[in-house]
C-alpha cells in the first residue's frame, strides 16, 4: 500500500478528517496544511487506520481535539480586560456592519 493511501480508514474516520480539515480552512490554514493536520489528528486519536480482527480495537484519545480549545483559552486569558473589551467591541461593530449588507 503506497504512502498516503486512505483505503484502510473507516468511513467515520474519513468524515472526521474532512470535518477537521474544513475547520482549519475556515481559520485560514492553507488547503494542503489543513489536510495534513486533519489526518495527523485522526491518526493520533484512533491510532491510524482500522484493521479487521477480534480484539484489535483501541481506546480513542481525544486530547488532540481538546488541545486547540485549551490553547485558545490561555491566549485569551493572557490579555488584559481592556484588550479583550476592545476586541469584543471591534467584533460587534464588524458583525453589525456585515449584517447591514
């Protein structure tokens, strides 16, 4: 099986990778990098593609999915209340402006 072949992954793993990739692309990550990160996350969580056979299942590790949200919270908490307030006001103004269109 050549490197990069996704035939050993389940349909659920493929859907999960597509969903993660879409999220990265919405945040401005390049298409190729988003795909690479998505499959790295699926591999880290599930231990790679699924193989048939009794007793070969593994526990799912959700830590890679939690990591992003945790880091985002730390970054926000490191800012002063004035900086967070200014950012929130700017975001509200942008939403209001976009809604008027």
